[in-house]
């Protein structure tokens, strides 16, 4: 897109804007707000283009404390750049902060047997694409209505911008203790984007709202990831472990992950502000491969080839975890379900090419600990050559022995053929 500068001179303004202008800035702002809603956003607020100094310091402190460990791309230089809108768009004057709700009518029901749960935001089509498309047509439409090029850059999640900091300063919402941005109308079920522009717009004030004395999210987070109000330790968060972690899920985290196989919504599901959340006006289309209740069949996930995985999840946020990640998560969920019906799928997973999937399948079999599960672990130990997987199998056998003894009293180990 051609970039330019808009000089806000009322006399030179095009008639569509000038005509209904008692006050130029106010009118331009309401034009922008209503047009953003028309382009498919639920919330629109404006903030200035000055630095996010406090947020930068908070983010740098989080990195230093090791609380962003595991995200190698979340670097100090990225934070410094993202916290300074002038770095993102030289000459920036305003940031148009946008919120798009992804709340669906179906929600929190516990998955049936053999099923794993996907966080709500991934039950709709990849929001990056939807929001960027809507933002692009928003900026193009603005240029047309203002009859001048508008210098603008837009961000959703994957850019250096501190999305929540911009949303909070613009009054789009306020920081909840879970670190999620809460909004009055849509709760925290909003995805955030920003258009950084050289348009001079009147900033909105931040909201005066806070969480008050509530600590529900901190208490109910199963992993203790919200280590203090407004501080999430990335590595303890189920969302990180099931989406971003490219390696082994730490042993101590696995039982805490429950049946989440992509993301986690617990700190949002328990939040009282979310009880009154409105549904979106123009919803993001559903991700049919996931379904509105976000329940996926774990055995089916384990059986997917690379090509089948792509075909099924292309265009959804699930792609972020990659096939191996999703299969690793499916193993953990099956292990936590302790559902004997999951054993055949896990036994097949013990033979897959990827050591990470084999290792997590071994762990799950050790949790289920039926004679068939133990037998398959013993059998695969004989042929396994990867030291990491061998370690997982040995640990699983130890665990399964303890579980079996727990189940059967002191009756000894099951009779197992080698
Ligand atoms: C890295 C990241 C993650 C990481 C780390 C999360 C984290 N809390 O930092 C992981 C993978 C765990 C993650 C998980 C999730 N994420 Co995420 N994630 C991001 C990303 C890319 C960067 C976040 C970041 O800058 N973190 C750094 C820390 C320092 O920032 P922060 O936690 O917001 O901390 C601020 C406050 O604590 C505040 N602060 C500090 N002290 C104090 C004190 C007081 C009194 C106050 C008021 C504030 C305050 O200052 C800090 C800096 O602004 C953003 C997109 C982006 N580009 O911004 C999405 C983003 C934050 N994620 C998002 C979502 C939807 C999620 C999940 C809900 C997904 C899911 N269902 O699984 C979970 C929620 C988990 C949680 N409780 O945070 C949305 C959040 C939307 C919203 N309404 O808030 C974002 C904005 C993406 C988007 N564009 O919509 N995410
Ligand atoms: S997303 Fe889940 S694990 Fe992460 S902070 Fe929220 S409740 Fe805790
Ligand atoms: S659960 Fe309570 S403390 Fe946590 S974000 Fe919601 S209102 Fe704030």
C-alpha cells in the first residue's frame, strides 16, 4: 500500500468528512470509530503514539526474571521496538486499538470420553488472517473516504507491538490479574489489534476499572502460572505448554494440563466479568475442523499423517502447535483421562517416527497402566534406540508398576508375556 502523511487541515479536507464537522478531530474520530465497527470490529478506542514506557519496563523485567523463558523470539530488542510506536511508523501520531470478540454460544462443557479440549479462540478460523483482512479494508476504506493516503501499519499478535498495553491505555479494556484485557461489553473474549497511523486523533482515556479484591483466576489456575497479580510465568502456563513448547512437556506439568490439547481458558472461564459478556456482532467464521464446543477425538488426532493434519487444520490457529505438538498433547490428555479405550491409539503412537510423540505416548501408557499398556511398554523398550524415549519408557514402567500395585493391593505385578 502507498504510504503517505495526512495533514489535518480542515479547509483541505474532503467534503464527506468536512460536511458533518462541527469539530474536525471529534468528527474524524467518530467517522473512524463507526467505520471500524462497520468493518467488523466490536470495539474501537484511540490512544496516542507516545512510548509505552511502564509496559516496556514490566516486559523487560519479565524477561530478566525468566518468566518469558521458552519464547526465544520474545527478546529485549523486540520489546523495546514494540514499545515505541515511532519505531514502528516514523511520524506516528495515534494508535487505533481494535477488539474482536470470539465468544461462541458453546463453551465450557467437559469433554466426553477420549476427547481433548481446544481453547475458544482456536474454535474460530485463524484470527490473524480475519483481523488483518478486516484491518486492511478498514485502512483502505479510510483512505477512500478521506481521499488521501493514510500512513498506517497494523498489528495483530505476531508483531512486536505490546497489544495489551495499547488496549489498556486506550481504554478498550483494563488489565485483569490474569494479565488478560477485560472489556465491559465482551469480557476478556476479545482479540486485540492496532492500526498505528500518522492521523492526529483525540486519545481516549484509560478506564478506571480494576479487578477489585477478586483473585478467582489466580486461585483456579491449575498450574499456579499466575505467580502474582498481573504476572504469568510463561513456562507454567498450559497455553504455552500446549501451543508453543516445541520440546518435551515437563513431567510435573503433565498431570496439571488435564484434557487441554490446545491453549487453556480456565482463567477466563472463571472470571466473573466474563459472565456478562456479549456475543460478537460479526463473528469470526467457525473453524469447522474444531467445532464450536472445541472437543477433538484424541485417537483420531494420534492417527493423523502430516498431510492429513495440514488438510484438516489449514487456516486454523491449531497449525501453530504443528502436528507433533498436537499429538504430544493428545498423549498427555489420554494419560490424564486414564481411559482404557485410549490404549490402542497410544500403542500405535509408540511406533511413530517422532521421538517426542513416542515419549509422551509412553508416559500416557504408564498412567493408564492396564496389562496391555504395560506389555506394550516392555515390548517397545526392546526395540527403542532413542535415549530420550528409553528414559520415558523406563519412567512409565516404574509409574505403571506403582499404579498397578495401587490398583491391586499387594498382589504383585501382572503376569505379562515379555
Ligand atoms: C507471549 C504471549 C503469550 C504467552 C505469555 C502470556 C503472557 N501473559 O505474557 C502465552 C503463550 C502463555 C500466552 C497465552 C495466552 N494468550 Co497470548 N500473547 C502473547 C503475546 C504474543 C505477547 C504478550 C506479552 O507481551 N507478554 C509480556 C508480558 C510482560 O505482558 P503482559 O502479561 O500483558 O503484562 C502486562 C501487565 O502485566 C502490565 N502490568 C504489569 N504490572 C502491572 C500492575 C498493574 C497494577 C497493572 C494494572 C498492570 C500491570 O504490564 C505488562 C506489560 O504491558 C500477545 C500478543 C502481543 N503481541 O502482544 C498475545 C496475547 C496477549 N495473547 C492472547 C491470548 C488470547 C492468550 C490466551 C487467552 C490464549 C489461550 N486461550 O490459551 C492465553 C492467556 C494466558 C494468560 N493468562 O495470559 C491475546 C490476549 C487478549 C486479551 N483479551 O488480553 C493477545 C493480546 C493476542 C491478541 N492480539 O489478541 N500468550
Ligand atoms: S491460561 Fe490456564 S494455565 Fe495459563 S494462566 Fe490461565 S488458567 Fe493458568
Ligand atoms: S478472575 Fe477476578 S482477578 Fe482474575 S481477571 Fe477476572 S476479575 Fe480479575
